């Protein structure tokens, strides 16, 4: 079974870093991720620069990416995407040469208000217009649903709500919905319960799982997803990540932790883990702290016992 990894480090990873990476360093990171074999890379966000200054150079970044000839070669099969919250963001993304966007909503009202300054119902009105305009411009659209397993403001989130919002988002025409554990509270039991309800309705191919590893349950949650046939997972280089509107939301599931586990289980990812390990020192220098990912810290020592 081939697993698809959506690398969200340059967006979800860097959006929460105190130190804002220079354009040059972001391009270095993106290039290194491509070199390591990642095929789907979320590179930026067309959001308010006052809210998330770390993403404010996304327009220039995409214009630069589009000038890199090998990336345009369909044989390389690399796809870059960006978060877009509204028509304003969509137009900026389109004018910057973005070909795939992601709309992002929430399963809890409080998080929706804090994160994108509107209710869930209002957000779906925005998504509808953004998706309509994207299709006109032949742009692909992914959807996110945050706080699916718990909200930093409301606590428990109703399973029924997650299911109906996933269905609603797919109904708008997104190619897949990434179901997010924004604050890293999910457990495998919760993941299984949700998927057992969702899969009979929508199958496995339009669901992606997006785990944060705040409490160390992300890989266990991936196993629960794998057991039920989910093949697309979001992760972030070095376990970078978090959300400025979800206090305590620490790093995403680290890409190399995910790759280590999957490849060790005989599942193909297409990612060269040693190339990821080699990014540790320069990336830590750029962000100014130690990366939270575990495999990247262990590196390739004891390689004979590893994959
Ligand atoms: P708003 O303040 O409600 O927007 O922001 P507004 O329409 O009232 O406009 C206010 C000002 O923002 C105006 O400028 C607009 O032009 C400007 P002014 O006239 O005051 O000079 N503006 C924009 N500028 C740039 N790009 C735009 C844009 N839209 C309006 N697209 C908005 C609404 C959604 C834009 C804002 O709340 C925002 O940018 N939020 C950022 C949210 C964000 O990026 N959060 C982190 C990502 S989500 C996440 O991490 C979760 C995820 O990883 C999954 C998971 O873990 O669960 C995806
Ligand atoms: Mg996230």
C-alpha cells in the first residue's frame, strides 16, 4: 500500500515560529523537501498578514517557486498548495500562480470565530464562493476541518457535527477533507469511532488525517487510520507546527516519525528519511531551537537496527 504524505511544514510548521524565516530560507526548505521525495507540499497561506505575519511573503514565494523549471515538469509530480480563507486570498493566490488551494473551516464555533473571524455557517458561504471561483480558474481545492477531536475553547466536539461538516464540505466540491486534531487531543479509539461512521458514507479516498502530536498520540492515531484504510496523512518536517489561535497546540506529527513507522511496516512513502535527517542542523539554526520530532533527533545512529 502506498501512503500519500501532505507535507505541511512550510505552512503549518512555520506559521507558529517566533522567528520568521527569510524567503531564501523558505525556498531552501521547500527545495530540500522536494529532494527528499515529498510530492504534496503546503507552502504558504494567503491570510491576513496582521494575523499570521509568518505567511506574509506567500505571494513572492509562489512566484519564485513557479520560476523553478524542474518543478513545472509533470514527471516530477510535485504539487504545491496554499491556505486560502476568502475571495481576497483566492485572488492573491491566483495572481501568484497558485494551482491548488485549501479552504479551512472548523468543527467548533469558538475556534472558527478566533481563527477566521466568522461562524461556521458564514465560513461555508465563503468556501462556496472561493471554490466556485477556484474552479473557474482551474485550481484544485482541498478542505480542512479543524478541532474535529476537541476544541481549545469548547472541549468536546460532537461526532455528528464532524460527520455533517465533512459531508457538507465534500458537497462543495473539494477533492478531499483533511480532518484535523488541531490541539493534539485525539486517541485511537476516537479516530476509529469517527472513521467507522464516516467511511461507509464517503469511502476512504476523500479523507486525509491531520494530527498534532501534543500528547504523543499522533502515530497511534495514524495506525488507527491505517487499519481502517485511510492512506493520506499530513505531517510536518521535524514536528514543527501549531496554530496561533489554538494555545497549546504544539507540533504537527513529524514527517520523519511518520515515514520511519510506515516504511518499517513495509508501507511505501517515497520519502528518503536520511535526506530529512540531514536537514536537522541547518533547520534548527534557522528557527533558533531544537526540532521536536523524535526520529530526526535520533538520526541514523544504530542504522543497522533501523529501516
Ligand atoms: P477579517 O479581519 O475578518 O477580514 O479576517 P476582513 O474581511 O474584515 O478584512 C480585514 C482586513 O484584512 C482588510 O484590510 C482586508 O483587506 C484584509 P484593511 O482594509 O483593514 O487594510 N484581508 C486580507 N488580507 C490578506 N489576505 C486575506 C485577507 N482577507 C482580508 N485573505 C481572515 C478574516 C480569515 C482573513 C483572518 O481572520 C485571517 O487571516 N485569519 C488567519 C487564520 C490562519 O491563518 N490561521 C492559521 C491556519 S488554520 C490552522 O492552522 C489549522 C490547520 O492546520 C488544521 C488543523 O490543525 O486542524 C489548517
Ligand atoms: Mg494544523
